[in-house]
């Protein structure tokens, strides 16, 4: 299995998503969405070139991948691949990424 790391912010994002979905959609919905997000993270770790850049949102060397209404934002050049944030598409992504630092990685 190809590995990836979650930044501290990405870990917080996933916890926030889990809490929100559990409250508003139930445990089954939360599990389903988070399972698909993690499946996509594994895919991105294996094939980091498949995401796309968003120069309109950030100059950081990150790529984006959509899962339902969420954006996985990751650094394709890091080894193992680093997930920087996981944000809902309606969030102010540009503002959230202003705090991006490649050194804020946490776990695999």
C-alpha cells in the first residue's frame, strides 16, 4: 500500500467533516464519505499526477482532487505524499491555504 501523510490541519479537517456529517447525515453517511476520501488519498499517493493545479487559489506547489463536495489538497512532490488540507468546496480555500507550510506534516 502506498503511504501518505496528513498535515495537522488535514487531520483537523477530517475530524470536523466527521462531526458535521454525523450530526447532519448520520453515522452511515459520515463513514461513507470519509471512506471515499481516504480511498482517494490512497489513489493520489499512488498516482499524484492525476490532480490539478489551481493557480487562481494558491502559488503553493499543491494539487487538488474532488471527492463529493470536498477538495483534497496535497503536495504531489513530497515523499510520502502529503495531504495539506481537506476542505468543503464552499469554504474560502484561498484563505485557508495562505497558512500552508510544507513543514506542518503529521502522520501516515
